[in-house]
C-alpha cells in the first residue's frame, strides 16, 4: 500500500513520523509533495520517503491520498487532482472545517472519502483521531484508512456535527494540558524545585494519571476520590482550585475554542 501526502506541514509530519515509528508501511511507500520544493524534498530525503514532482503524479501513484493543506487552498488542489482520483483510491482529509459534503462536491460522486481530525501526539504513537466516512468508503478500504490512524494512536468514529468539540478537547487541548503541566512546574519552582526537574515530575505524573484513567476504565471523579483521603492535603488543594474557578476556567477555554473554530469555518 502506498500513502501519498499532499502537504507536509506539522500535522502531516506528525502522522508520517507516527507511521514510520509503527512501521505501518516501508518509508519509501510514503509519497510527499507540497508547494515548496526545498521543503518536501529535504523532508523526504531525511526520512527515506518518496518525493513526487506534482500533486497529480502523487495521486496516480497512491492508494490513499492524504489532503494535508490549509483550508484556503483545498478548492484549487482538489480541482487540480480531480481527474487523477479514482474510486479505487481513498481520499483522506485532515483539513479542519471542510465537511464530507464539501469534499464530495469538489471531487466526484463516487469518490471514497474519509474526513479526519488527528492531533499532534500522533507523532509519538499517542494520537487521538476522529473519523467520519462518506457512503462510498466501506469494507477493506475503510479499514485500511482507519488502520493508518490506529497505527499512530486511538481512533474514534464520530458524527461530523461533533467534530468542533472533538477538536477543542483533543486538538487544542494538547496545548491546554501543556499549560496545566507548566502551571504545576511553576508551582514547584515557587517552592524551590529546578524548573526542568519540576516539569519532568509534572509531565510524568500527568502521563501516569491519564494511563491509569484509561486502563482502569473509571470516571475521573472516581480516580480523584481514590487519591483524596478524608481531611487530607489533596482534597484541600482540589477545593482551593475549584474556589479559584478551575473547572469553569477550563470550560470557558473550550467554549472560546469552539466559538473561534465555528466563526472561522463560517468564513471559510
């Protein structure tokens, strides 16, 4: 199987690195092209990928075509490759704000399409990707396309009308979790820890807490209750953070993210 990437920005590179890490396909079976020749050829050389001279040629050589460009050039790119795409290929979009219906209107009525929202953690095999397929993508082709993202982390089939909230709590929240880790580490610095040491402690604790939560298959509230002993230090900290507006601040951040995303999509 050959996978072609049109665009090799940060998210495309995260997915490619995740695929290479998982040895999903040989490196040479990953084809790349972008508007900047020096950029995609250098990246291909560094990773053993196959650089292709044009978008159309890339499509002709690929089983799965990953559209990884900015929203404003989607129309021109799909117009360019439309005649080269066939129903035997799967078009995968990682472009935010472009729906399956919009993608279908810019291709052909029988084109199999998978719309996805991956996150940057795909690079480390710890990604979270939402997927939604059109009616033309079924069976083995659907499985191959979703397996590609499963190789870089977890995959969740989701209705398109839930993509905005998914993006907020999976895509943007990568930065929010880092913000929380940084806050913990700065608190450590306040009480005498070296910043690098404090960050390592906070990051590893966050990683362990997330893994425990997923492995135990319980609610976060249950995990909190297990750590908070009656009259103890932890419950005192929880109540202080809540009094300072921790929960409402997080929800407000998600509200702002979704609102901004919705306005941007409407403009596009």
